[in-house]
DNA sequence: GATGAATGAGGTTTCATTCAT
DNA sequence: GATGAATGAAACCTCATTCAT
C-alpha cells in the first residue's frame, strides 16, 4: 500500500477534505506552471487557506506532489472499471477501456504529464508507490487484452506487458503531444484511428468475424 | 531558424567549443536531477569552468536548457539521415529509420525526457523553435512511411502525421517508460516487437511479398 | 499621492512599525555608505531582523530608498509647520521657517544629501513623487516669502520660486557643504548670517522699520 | 599636490592621452547613470578600447572617478581665470567670475553633480585632494569678493568664506536643481537674478555709484 | 485547528579585476 | 601596448518551512 503522508491532524474526515482541497489547487497549478515554479503560498491561496495550514496536513511540498499524482492514478483506477461495469464481451471491454483511458487523460492532460515531469522530485519510496499504481492501472488494460487473446480474437502475444504499454502510450500520447494533436485531430478521431491500428495489428480472423457482428463497432473502426 | 542565444564572446569557434562543454555538462545534470534542481554552479563545476564564465556564452539558465534540447533534436536530425544514407528500398528505409530513432533515444534516454519535462521553462520563442525542430525530425519518419505507401507496401493512411506520431511515441516510449522496459525487454526486442506490430497494422499483401524477399528481415519481424 | 510600496503583510500597524525600523536602519547606512554600497543584509542586521523579512514589506531595494527619501521630505513637511504654529507676524514666520528648515537639515545632514545622491536609482514614478514632495515643501517657504512681500516688508519678487530656491539651497547647503562648514561656522552663525544676507537683499524700508520693533530679532540679524 | 594615480605605462604622453579618453567616456556615463551603475566595460567600449587596457592606466574603478572629478575641478580652475584675463575692475571681475562659474557648471551639470554624489567612493586621500581643489577654486571667487570689499564696493564681510560659498552654491545650484530650473528660468535670467540678489545684499552706496557708471551692467542687474 | 509573520539557506546573475596571448 | 576570456566574490531576492498567537 502507498506510504502514508504525515499529518498532525487527527480528524480523518477533515484530513481527507483538506487534502482534496490542496490537491485540487495544486493539480491546477502544477499542471499549468510546473512543480518547482509553483509556490506553497500560491497553492494555499488557491485553496483558500493559509500557507501554514498546509503543513498540518503534509510534511513537505513533495508530499503534495505525491498526493496529486496519486489522485491522478486513482482516477484511472476508478474510471476504467466504472466504464466496463456490466460489459461482458471481451472486444467491447477492450475498446471501451482504451477509449475511457484516453478520455480520462484528455480531461486533464496536464495531470498526466505531471507524472512524466515531476516524479523525479519524489522520495524513492513515493516514486515506488506511484510506479506500483501505474502497474496496477496497466493491469486494467492487460486484462482486457488477455481476455481477447483467450477468446481467440487477438493473436497470442509474445509480451503482454509490452502490448499493454502500447495502449498506455497511446492514451498518454494524447497528453504528451497535446500541443500538436489538438491542431490535427479530434479526440474521437484519435481514439478511433488508434484502436483501428491496434486491431489491424492484433486481430485474428475469428476476431474480425466477431467484430463485424458487434453493435456500435462503427465507432471504433470501419 | 532557431533564435540565437546571446553571447559576449566573438570567437565563433570558441563559442561553439564552450557551449558544447556546457551542454554536455548540463545534459547530464538536467537529465539526472532535473532543470530546476540543477544549479549553475554545478554545471560550471562539471564543465570545469567558473560559474561566471557561463554567462559569457549564455544569457540565462533557460538558454542552457534551450541549447541542450536543441542538441538533442539535432541528434535525431543527424543520426537518422546518416543511417539511411545509400539505402533505397522504402521498407528497409522505414525499418532503419525507426530502429535508429529508437537507438538514438536509448543512447541518452534522459535527454529525450528533458524535452517532455522542461520545455515549460523556455521562452515562448524558444519553445516554438523546439517544436519546429521536432516537426522537422518527424518529417524524417513521415517521408519513410509515405514512400512505403506510395510503393504500395503500406495501405493508404487516413492521417499521415498521426501515423508518424505513433512511431515517434514508440521511439520516445523507450525513454518515457525506461524504468519499466529495462526490466522486461532488451532494446532489440523492443524495436523488433514494435516494428512487427506496426507492419501487421499497415502492410498490404504486396508489402508482405516484398518483405519476404528482403535480406535481414528477420531482424525486424518473424 | 505617492505611489504605494508593495507589501505582503496586511496588518497596517505592523507595516508602519516595520518600515520605520527599516527606514531608520537604512537612513543611517545609506547616509554613511551610500545606497549601492549598503547591502540588504546590513540593513536587516541593523534593524534586527532577517534579510528575508524586508521583502515582506518592500519589493525591491529601491523601494527602501524611496521610503527613506519620503521620510526625509515628510520631516520637512512636519517640522516647519509645527514651528510656525501660532505665529502670525510674516517676518517672524519667514525667519522661523528658514531657521527650522536649516535645523531639520542639520539634524540629519546625510539624509538630505541622499536626495541629491541617489534619486537616480528610483523608478520614474517614485522620482516624480519625490519631486512633488519637494515642491510641496518648497511651498512652505514660498508662502512665507509671499506673505512678507504682500505685507510690504520684502520688495516684490520677479520670480518667487527662484527666490524660494535660494532659501532651499541655503538650508540644503548646510548638508551639501557640511564637511567644510562644520570647520568654519556654527549652525547658529550660519543661519544668522544667511538670513541677514537674504534680508539685506530683500527688505524694504517698511520692512526694516517693522523689523527693528520685533522682539528677538537679534537672533537673526544685527 | 594630488595623489598620483598608478599606471604601468611609461610613455607620459600616452598616459595623458589615454586618460583623457577614459575620463571623457566615464564623465558621460557616470553623469548619466551614476558611478556604481556604470561598468568598466561600458567605459571601455565608449572609449573604444578593451576593458583590460583601462587597468594599465588606472588601478581601480575609483581611480577613474577621481580622474573625472579632478578634470571637473580643473575646468573651473581653468575657465574662470581665463574669463577674468585682462579685466581690472573689481566689480566687473566679480560679476564675470560668477557668470563664468555658472556657465561652466551649466555646460556639464552632471559633472558638477558627480562631486556631490560619488565622492564617497574615493579613498580618503583622494577625497582630501578633491576638497583641496574645491577650496582652491573657491579662492578664485573669494579673491574677487575680497577685492570688491577692499575697493569699498561691498560692505565688509563677517565671514568671507561663507560669502564665497553662497556664490559656489549659487553656481552649483544650477546643476543641483537643474530638473526644476530648466522649467522656470533660462540660465541668463538665473545668473542675472542671482547676481542682483547678491549685489543688493552686499553693495555699499559707493558700490552702487560705481556700478551705475559701468558699461554693460544692465546684463546683470537693473 | 488556523493564521501569517518570520527565518535563513541558497540560487542566479553581475562585474571589477587579472593574465595569457 | 593591447586584447578579451576567465575568475570568483558578493549582491539581491525567493520561498519552503516553522512557530507564537
């Protein structure tokens, strides 16, 4: 489990409420201005509290960064399963997972970038925790892929994790190259194109047959 | 053309020599510790000069970052064409370009990351220059893809630039996820796997026929 | 009204208290060593606070200079009217104003010099404010002169402001040439001599008649 | 005699030539931007030489200031006697001396201000030398006053030096308050007014009689 | 629990001065 | 004699963090 961030406040409800406040403020500011450029005072001001108060809920500025990154990854871990809820068809689950991942990233592209940019500022313990969370959210994707393979829709993978990372980079790519993508494609087109590519690379004949019978498939590929 | 960085020194040879020194030192330090955490004194020390001297060749710390990023992108623009030199077969050129791109990234993964991490610290003029250089290096890839399409080896692309970015993210991916990839694949496997995926997604029957007749194809796919 | 100097502290009482502290310390040091030679740390040390604290009450070192100069000019604007309080005779008011001006200057000669020496370091807005304050304090003098003229004691002036400046330079002169004056005259002699000169230059017969009947005139002239 | 400024160059002619170059450049820059704000490089550039060369003719930056101030005072000592050359009438000599002093000051008001502003930066030896030169140039004025007194044109003075300083401050005043005077009087009006005041304060009946018979007196008073 | 004034370490940058060429 | 690259000390200013209220 993730390393606990120190707080001097006992009331757990309050701790959670305050931290959410700080994370919201800090996300915005870190995303816009970067971690080092953002000051504690700015975070405090935006959260509507005094600078001193932050240190009742957090030991260092790096802790705030950790909480922010944690909340980003928790977002993935929350939204993807929610979108898959009740879905049973492996191919549909896969496509939905990819789409949702992209959409979550696109909702706050700066937040995703943060993980690439500022992880270096964390303690090694925190860095490890973030990596664990990333691996956990990767599993949400790799499970979908695996199901497609076992259903015979995708050809067997030499290296499932590598395959998974292609999807991850596909989703993160929207944030990583946002400055350019926003000029040349819509998010929907992007998702459709990328899924199409992936399917062409992986689908078996059985997969295509199944696919052709799927409702709403037109959304994702022709 | 890129914005000139101010220098008070006239001797162009010397300017180039010194800046190379500084860029080498700064690349290493920025890569390891990040831009904000690295101090001018550290750069100076590692470059074996006094802190003051740096400011004879550069106006601000941000200028150093710009020079570093510039040198990274120049690396792409230098190495990829060099590797393609004398090659005529479109498919071979494509594969070589991808492979080389990955290898250049892998040679200094931190340098590639820098562009994602610290561009925010540049002046808007410098930011624009870096983006231009990235677009220029993308063209090295997109030209290869385009040649394969026109040769009938790849199916036509809806959006060539998007396709190009898949390759770019594939290459950068090695740096972006180095912490994990290094544990699960070798660079060669990575390149082979990724090219294989891409070919499966894009190749026409004509492409596969041509491919089977190629020497050394085993390097890239089965 | 003068441009407000930025502060991050809300408590106005505290701001005033701290600034007085800083102004006192800085006056002394600027006066003795000059503006550029004096460091923020020295000011802080002399004021008994940390260097950083100063920047909670002031945005730049130049702001401190501005506050110092402001306080000098406020001194004139405070002391001269106070000395004139309750006095009605124009000639007596004039002599008292001159004497008081000289005395205020003599109390802190370095402070008066500062205005001549370091105004160049101010922002143009601040420079303008200081000039305005000087013109305002000049008015204290010119009003006295004007009253003497209208009472028929002084002959009419071609250029009242020029006349006023003679008095101003007379008063400032004590500071400007302190290094020499201190060796050759006492402040009282200086004031008496200078007023005497001025009266000889300006007085009408009516003025002299009135003067001879004044009590305490011996203080100012024979 | 003034303290010699160190030089490593033997050729005296060259030393003089170079120093004149430096003084000209530095006067301008010190006058416009102040001593501390002006850099050696700026002086060198304006003098058309390398920064290093200055140190062959001068030991420190302060030495340059000393040379500049010295040249200002030498200007007084040169111009006033030149203007008096061949003049015999004491009153005319006095008026001419005052007028010339004002004109020299007005030709380079910044140079005069320099002495007030930056003397603090000199070594005590140099400071003393500058003071001596000022006293010497004062004598040019006090001699004129004294002659008028001995001729019976001026009433006897209690303190001749004080009287002299009134003239000095009158002349310097044009520089000290240039920012305002330039808006309200011409230099000629200023000189006329000030001399007029002085004469009214000092002249005897014999003086006035003599004065009325002087040619060109209208320039100075009515 | 909350505030915000106060601390002080440390970073970037400037610039007088030196010295090899 | 002249150059200008190089040095390095020191200045201003910022900001994470503490602590009395």
